[in-house]
């Protein structure tokens, strides 16, 4: 890890002004039920937000297969299943469960004073 970086939910986050400027609030912790997936709107982009217990993960909105909304998928443990054709992704890494060469983009997530923020 590079000095000035921190690990958060398995994702390396740069602790600099550029990174902090990219944090976008998407709601309060209590807005998101544990073991759930959502599609949320940041200031400029929609993302899939997944809550597993007290941990939050964020990824690109669309499945790599046919671009259907991951945030409408079913969640089991740390795996979200696309609601259209069943493609599955590990929310911690964005990797497809059956083919590790396929992945969706993941984003860092922070909870600050009860607000959930995504680093876009």
C-alpha cells in the first residue's frame, strides 16, 4: 500500500483532496436495509449500492452481460445475482463468480456521520 492510502471494505482508497472531492452522498445508513441491493443516484451517475450487514459496497449500475441493473438483483452473502440472466458478482471485488476474467467496476464506500458516500 502506498503512503496516504487506507483500506476500506477491501478497497484501497487514496486519502488526498482529489479522492475526497469525488465522494458523493447517496443516503443515510438507515435508508438501506441489511442484505439488500439498490440502484442509487449520485450527483452525476447511477450506481449499484449493496449492503451486507454493516458493510456497504458499490459497483457500476449495469451487469457486464446485457447491462441490466445489478441494484435490482438478489443478494446472498457477498454475491449479487443479476435479476435478468443470473450472472453473479462478488460485491467485494466486482468479479464474476463463474468467470474471474469478467468483472464490473467497483467503487469505494465510506460512512461518515451516518451518511453513505460513494467514491466515483
